[in-house]
């Protein structure tokens, strides 16, 4: 069912979120707002050293605090190491993380927890626990991490992967131009408004864990591995969420929360404050990328070599998957006949990395798109024209053997976006000669639509039933992250069934009650889960038509679908009436169950354009105009889609200009609060114009494909390229803080770092 736009009633419309009223009135049932009566409160004991051994813990004062129930230490760890990103037993990512450790590898590592009858008592007691550490050397530098011995037995110092295709590098020639660039991207905090939290309880011998997570079945798997329990004794319920951006994709708090409930038999509530959320959870991985490109003088890219160092932080998590995801993106944006990628994942004594909106795409596109602008400068070309000559076309294969690119419309994004942004006119305008300089920049990007074609399985099952009053129940392991997933699924089902989205109820994941789904990851929900929901709804609609035809004694072709009704001959039923009569007369339920697996993984694309004004006295940057052009296949809900782009741009601008989790040489965090961790706030946001390219994507529901992750990917390189054009600099170390911009201006003017050091020493 594709449907012409004029024939669709709910798809392509700005349908309000189905949870809108509850959210704006403050009645939305977030897990953190649930009354805590009868629940034991937990607070983590976390390491204050970046690397060390716990010699001893003095619990005497803490145990005197009224209300303390129990204090957990490394001795309570079950002794079964896990990997927080693994969801099947044959996945070989190193299992190097424990629930509670006596060998902390970063400031914030879990060494224990306090359980008390109130949060106040738990906080007070946790502050009174005295830990004696044997300090050990800490590593924070990526290059140093390459040659440092692994602190974890059996884990290599680094993990490596390679991707290559084509004949290799061409022979040097006067007709060829070569450029090499090194780009560094920062470690970033997700800054979701909702901190990390979890609740666990025992129901007989059943462990029930409620968590605002992204992969409920992964949580169950990790709990089973860590606690040695069979799946039948673990029920994970996805709780309503107040934000994640990938930060709650991996299994973090669920492990200690479940362990404490299992050990005591008590309901346990574990909540982190903002400082703990920054230090103890996950980050966007810092990366250092070296890229070398060979092109002819007309701007055709002939060869590209990319080497990336990716910081997994203290533990393996999904760090190397992120590194290799970067490599896979290098072949899906430009037609380059020969490429090589080498990715090495290193370990540092810093907060572990994990998924963060784009899963490696923001880092690798920052590396390659900043480099491409500098190549255009060397060639004397318009950066837009250089890209235009090399961008992929619809139907192009992926030369690495991955699934083809589908209806790739990145060229339309570039051309239509450049026209709307007045790119050529603005590019020709001089940057100015005074204190304030103006420049424009752009960047292209691609991202995927699921796991198909990767080593990770992508499939799901859904059940759908029409109820006796006409309500529609869609039972699946969905994970609403605050982005409107449940609303869009209701739109898809309502469109197929000729009902309204308000009539459709969509479940969230419950590992005991919903069919399996891998989770809200890999930008797969619209393209994969949405396609499953559409096919299933069409099957149920056909069942309804068939039932009406049999009840009326007429051919199926004579059944007419209305809004919430079916008419056959001289009979008309509402959906509820048809359900009741089908049950009574035909002894049938109007519902179905569908197992679904995608048959492709097309690419989504975006091109972002930015104009900046740079204050050369202070180094401050203001983005004054912004346009985001995206190939979305079809916008199922344009208002929600635009909201994703607005938020994505905000995150990308932060990565480009101000966001960075910094550590000193000893591994001690320098910004463990939002007062020291700077994001782009509302007053600093430009007006963002959105241009949607809707050419349809085969396989997607009504031709739709992903937007949530790719929305943030081109933003950082677009704004960095604009700053470099405004200043005539070659800044490649993100974020472009005022200090780095002023340093870049001095280096541009011949006042290098060594000369400056010499003056300071004198």
C-alpha cells in the first residue's frame, strides 16, 4: 500500500502526538515520577580514581545511618562478566564489565551500592563509605592507548578492523592532487533531560525489571548472563522514557538494580543524579581520523584512505561496532572507485562510549566532510560542485558488497538546498575585514535503515487485533524514545484499516508479553517496524473485508471501506459491530500475527547548509542561518519529522562548537556538571529551515525511511566548514571553542604554537 498523497487520510499529515495531553499537563507516567512507597532506594558507590585496585572499604559509619538495609561491595558481584551491548550468545565482543568491581577503570566505575529505606538515607550512607585505593597508571590519550598494556586480562590493547575495495592508490602524476587531513572529534554527553534510572522487584521467583531502555531483550540477555538466571525468570518492561539519544541503549543500571532486588527480595529503585549520569553511563566516542584523498584536477575522487582511532573508554561495550560502522559509511555517499578503511578501537581510563545518535556517523562524516572542503580549497573548486561531481545516484550498489543504496536522492538534497540557501551567491560574498567575519559551509551525510546486511539479525513479529468496540490493539516490542514512534505506528495502522490514529493502541516492549524485536536502534523503526505494521494491518483489513463479504453473501469486490465502517450490499457495520458478528456467526477473531524481516537497507541522506558570524576578538561563533535538506522517502508525520531535525541540528552544532567531556592527564573529569559542560541553548539556536525530498523508498511504509539519527550527522562539519571559510583557517580539532579558534587565527597569521611557547617561557 503506497497511496497517492491525495488519497491518504493520516499519512503525510501533522497528526498530534497521542501522548500530547498527558505530557503538557504533567500527567505523563515517567518512571521517575512513580510514587516510591514500599520501595528500597539505592545509590551507587562509584570510583573516585580513574584506575586502581580497591584495597578495602570502611562501612562502619555508613551502616550506622538509620534506614540502611544493606551495603553491596565487590564481594557481591556474581562473578560473570558481561558486555553491555551484546544481545546474542555468539556475539564475540569482549565480556569485560562486572556489576560491582574491585578494579575500577574510570572515575564513576561501579564498586558497590547502598540500599536504604529512603533516598536521603541512601545518599547519606553512600557519602560515608570510605574506600582505600591502590592507584594505578591511567591512560587518556588515544595514541598512548595504542601501545599501553591492557588492564583487563584476556582483552587485547586494541581491536582492529579493515574494509577495502578497488584497485588501490593510483600512481603519482601531475594530473592528480593529493591531500591528507587529521580531524579530531570529542567525547560527548547525551544530555537527555531524564537522568538514568531503573526499578526492579521480585514476583515470586520472577525478576521484573522496569527501565526506560532502548533494547528490552538485550537487557534480559545481559541480566541472564550476569545473574545466571534462565530467561523465563526475567521479565523486562520498557518504561515510558524522558530521553536517551542512545545513552540508554546499553545495559547499565539494570544490572546493579536487579542484583540488589534478587539478593534482598525487595523492590529496588536506583536513580542517578546529573553528575552520576555524566560520569557513570555512556558517551559519544571520541575519535581521531586521518584521511588521504587522491583526485584529478576536475575534482573526481579516485582513491581515499581513512584511518580512525576510536575511544571505547574503559570497557569494550559496543565500541568496536561503532568504529566499523564508521568504515561502512565511507562507501555509501560518494562514488569513489577505490577506498581503504582501517579502524582501531582503543581503551582509555575514561567513561565508556556507546551509542549516541548516529552510531559513528557524526564522527566519520566530520572527518571526511571537513577534509573534503579543504580538498576543494586546494583544487580551487566550489565545495558544492566537488560534491556534486562525486555523489552517489539512485540504485547505486555499495562497492563493499553491502545492500544497495536504494532510491538515493542526495543530489536533489544538494541542488534544491543550495538554491534555497542561495549558496552560490553567499559563497562569492567576501567574509569581511573587520572584527566580525562571515562564512558559509555545507556537509553531506548518509545513514542506514536497520541491520540488514550486517552481522546482526534484523527481524520482528507483531500481533494486531480489532476489539469489540472498534479499538485496534497493536502488540509489539516498540520502544518510544520521546520522538513519536507510537503515534507514527498508529498512523500507519489507521491508514491501512480506515480508522483513526486515536483508535489505535500500540504497546511497548515487555519481554514476557510482547513478540521479539531487537529494539529501537540502527534507525530501523520507521523502515523495518513500520513496514511490518503496515503489512500486518493490510492483512487484517483483508480479513475484515472477507468477513463482511461472507456475512453479506456477496463477492469481496462489493465490500466498500469507509472511515471506521464496512458496507456490503444493504448491510453496514462499524468495525466493532463486524468484530462481534464475526465472533458470533463465523467464530473468528479479526486479527493476525506477522513475522517480518526486511529485504533491504537503503540509505537515508541529508545535506546541511550553515552561515556563521565569527568574532575574531573573542573567538565566539554565532550560526546566523541554517538549512537542512533531507531525503526522507516520504514524511509520515511532517511536524514530528521536523522536530527530529531541529533537535538533531542542535546536537550537531554542540559537537561542532562547544560540547566536550574533558579529562586531565590523570583521567580526572573536568566537567561533571552542566555548568561546566556547555550545550547550544535556545537563545543561540538559529532559525532552522527544513527542505524535504520525498521521492519514495521501496520497502518502506508508504515509501518512508529514517530521519532520527541522520538529522544530527552533517551539522558539525557544516558549521566547521563555515568557520574555516569565514576565517581562512584549517581548523580540524572539534569542538571549535573560542580558545581553539583564536589559536587557529594565530597559526594562520604565522604565530605558531612553538613561537608562543617561547614567548611564554621568556
